[in-house]
C-alpha cells in the first residue's frame, strides 16, 4: 500500500511539474520552457554542491563551482563551440582556485577530490542540460523536447510499475537496491510506447524505425542516469538531492535520466538531419 501511495505522490508531483511547463509555454512560448530549464540548472547546481561537496568547507570553492556551472550552461546553450571553450576554461580556473585555496592545508587528496568532482559537476549540471536546451532551437524543437521528456518519464513510470509487480532480479543492488531487470525491461517498453505516440502525433515526418530506435537507446541510457545519481547519493550518504518535489526529492532526482538522455536525442536528431539535408 505504501508503495502505491509513493507512486501516486510521484505521479502528482510529475503532473504538477508538467502543468508548470505547459503554463510557461502558453504564456511565454519557447522562452518559457527555456526559463524552466535554466531554473532547473540553478537549483541542480546547488543540489550537486550538497551532494558532491558535502564535506568541503570552502564556500569560495563551492560558489566558484556554481558560477562556472551557470556560465558553462548559459554559453553552451547559445553556441556549442563557445560552450566547449567555456567548459575548458572553467576546468582550468577551478583547478587553479582549488590549488590556491587549499595548498596550505597539505591535504592533496582533498584538492584532487574537489577538482575531479567539479569537472564531473560541470559536465553533469552544466553541459547536459544545455543539450536539452539546444533541442528547443532545432526545427520542430519543441516536439523533440516533448519526445525527450516523454521517452524518459514514460520509461521511468513503467519501470516503477513493472518493478513493483514482477521485479525479482536486481540490476545493481549495491548502487540502487530497488531496481530490477524486470523494471528495466518495462522501462524500455514505456519509452517505446512514448516514442510511438510522439511519432504518431508530432514527428510523423521521420521513419518509425528511427523514432523507435532513438526511443529505446535514449530510454536505456536514461536508466543509467538514474543509477549515476544513486551512486553519487550513496557515496555522499544522502537520501535525496533535495526536497523541492514531494515524492521525487530534488530537481536532480527528477531529471537525472533526462540529463543522460538529452545528448543522445540531440546527437540522433542532428545526425539524421545532416544526412537528410
């Protein structure tokens, strides 16, 4: 009973988030959706600090990381080539800042730990959401963004249902003890259904085989986004990334799979568009 109550809470939270996105789109158009993504990055960077830098006492380094994450996201959203340079410069500066701020402590592992986690965070919360943002600037960009969310969220929902009903064999119990192979297969099935619906009503100009293939791959990769965040939380010994969404936890808890799937969808669309041009 508790399991299904949790599922209902998750569903209501997801529908509320969807309603906010739809509302922003109705009043502000594509810019409204972009504002929502930017908000998710702002909150997500704060949540990542709470997870990855939980034991780091230097607020100078934490704030520096968040600022460079926002810059990486913002400039990558404008142009991918500028974003790559911004990312590289951010890595260099964060390495320099950490050396200057911590070298006197003599804790070399602490310096290396911050540098490694900050680079990981720049990719995870800076670059990844920028790829979702970039989808909106493509031809039929809104449709592809809906496809991304639909494939991931439908996969997540059916993975949960299959896992509860018939889940027996664990995938990675040390990383995420509740996820099963049965749930994973259900998740791929859910992603395929979402992809089929998007093809039927939004993306009929593309071959069904391409849409279904992209749906399956995106859904599969998205599942590892969930495992990835679970790993981060287990290492940091935290239950959720935040508390902004009842039943889900924080922003990163809700979009972890979307972040992993976003570059897959963008890559697939760009490659196919290039081949068709």
